[in-house]
């Protein structure tokens, strides 16, 4: 009788497991599938802790491509990985065979490991996903004698069922990474708040990765609002002076009479406001990085003293005859053509060549239009946090308008426009940002007086009309239209979508 009851229970567990497994197979997105799958196997086996790790071919065993855990604290995960990277999971991954032990503490294969004894690891069941070398593993941990042969059969069946889904997940991930030229750089560098995945951004980040570890001067150029201050900080944070201070000075914000004192410092009584000794920004940046923004606006006398600093690593405080040694790295930035400024004798030629060791030009938003959507989403979240606004999102039309608009002020203009739009929408009690929140001067394109148009809206209307005319003349041949307008085909498709154009 007892055997029949046990067989009935076993059959019921199997039937329930198969049914739920089939239900899981109906989902089309692998990520939530794996989350539900792990919950299922945890429930069916009664395991205390569960972990799925996926690995790409030839990948370092210490760094899984993707993982998901249940019932594991951060400390537990570290312990499991310490144990498995050289033991249980590595064996299952390499051999394609299930590793099963009722108690790792008593198993001679694992009992000698310090982490096993420290965390008193008992029942372990680890099944490979796919053949050797596997795509990954399912790792279960429970109390002593927790798992039986049926658990092993179910977990192995479960792993076989997962294999094609996991393969699809990894393929999708590889495709995504091929489409993101910044991915490898993000692995190598600290890039806090650097948003975007465009080719133009990746090119800049590659240059930053090259210069960051070198203790050389860097000149950042590019239009206003392209993110030169942010890139300067990236170079600092990824260089040998990262633990030192990052000190910033905008040379355009100070009157000429105060620039030298602010930058180099001043001895007591050196001028009317120096009632005591002033350290200056160079002293504040000792051991770190000094970032001089708008360097073209630096007064000519201060340029001479800055040149001396770069040449000798020494400078003089205003009103002092005693040289001061400086251990700082200089990063300068400008949106001015410095070569033209040199020709006009507004900027010292010798200082220009001292700064122009490794110049980096930052792209405009027009050169990285594929980043507009992700930047917009980043800026709206930042605005909500900064002002404590209720959650709002972009309407599809607003996002298309952002992607189609020209942003001559670049990141700064886009950020401010989205911040203002979020405040307007929240002030109206709305949960969506519409076009009129972004461009309050614009309205129906068929009835607006051209004299009231903003520059941006007028530009958008011209672009829309020009594109529509070119499409009509080419019979909506995208390739021919792209050649005629000297644009990429992908950009033509984006503009058609952004402007809501349809073939007559």
C-alpha cells in the first residue's frame, strides 16, 4: 500500500511538472521564461537555493554571461561561485553530466573545500544545459538528503527543455552586443551617466580610453553642449589620478581681473580683495586633474603663466616671488577654433601646441541621432528625480518629434527642453509628454503663422517638406531618396516614421 501511495505521489509530481513545463514553453521572451522556469524548479524540488548561469563559448568561467538566482543572498552567491568556479559547476559545464551529491560536506570530492565547510553545503544537484561544453547550468542546493532520483530526472528533463530557449537568449544577446559598439568600452572603463550606443560616441570613448591612463594634457573640442565636461571627468576617473581631486574652472565666467587669482592663487595683500592668502584652483587640484573649460576665453597674461606651468610644473601665486610646484594633469576644452584664435593673436601659439598633444573632438547630436531616444529617456528620469515629479512618459509622437528635431544646443538643449516638458506635463496633471510640451511655440503645421515659428519648428517643417518632395519624385524609392539627399537609408526610414509620412 505504501509503495502504491508513493508511486501515486511520484506520478502526480511528474504530471504536474510536465504540465507546467508545457505552459512555460508558450512564452516567447526567453528572459521572463527563465525567471518562471527557475521558480518552477525551485517549487518542484523543494530546493532552498537555485541558480541558473549561462556562458558563451570560450568565456571565462568566473564571469557568466547571464545569471539568475533565487533564495541566495549576495554572500551566498559569492560562496557558491567560489566553490563552483573550480568544482561543481565547472565539472557539469565541461563534462555535460549532472553532478549530484546528497551532502557536499561528506562527499570526498568536495568536503576538502573551505567554502563547503564554512557554509556547510549539503545536498547539491547541478545539471548542464545542453551538451558539453554546456550553454550553462542549473544549480540547486538544499538540506541534507533533500534531493532524490526523481528530482534528478526532473532537473535533467528541465535542462533539456531549456537548452533551445537558452541558445536563443544568447544569440539575441550577441546580436544586441554587435549593434552596440560601446559595449566593450563599458566593460573596460567607468562610464557613469554616459548615455548612448552610437558609432560616433564609441569613437570618442575609444580615444578617451587611449589617453586616460597617460599623464598627458588633453584638449577637448566640439560645439557647445556636446558633453566636454562629462568626458573630462571620464578621462580623470579612468586614469592614474582617479583618487585625486577633479577641479573645474570655466574661464568665461570670471572677469579678467580675477582669473589669475582664481587659477593661480594670490598672496595676502596681492590685490584689494586678497585679505589673506588664496590657494587657487591649481593648488586645489594637487594630485588630481584641473579641467579648464572655455580655455579660449583665458586672458593673455594668464595664458603666459599657464604655459609656464605646463613647461616647468611650477607657477607663481599673484603677488608672490616664490615658485610653487604643481602635480596636476590639465584637461582643457573649447568650442572655439583655436587655430583661428592663434592667427588673430587672441591665443598664444606656443600654448596651443602644448595643449594640442592629444585632441579629442566631441560629436554633435546631429552626428549621433541614433542616441536621441535613449538620451531622452535618461533625461526625463533625471528630471523626475531632481524635481520629485510624478512619473510621466513620452507619447509616441513626442519621441518622434525629438528624433526629428534639430538640436543646435546639443545635449544641454535637449536636457533642458525635456526637463521643461516634464514640468509642464506634470503641472497639467498629465502622465504623458506631448509635442506641445516640448515645443510650446509650435502647433498645427497647416495653420501656424510662419512669423511665430521657432527656429526648431521652422527647420522641422522644411525638412518634412523637402523629404516628402524627394520621396514623391523618386516614387518612394528609399535608396534613390537617400542618395539624392545625401543621407543614410536608415536615417530616411527614421525621418519617415518621425514625420508620420505616408505614401499617397
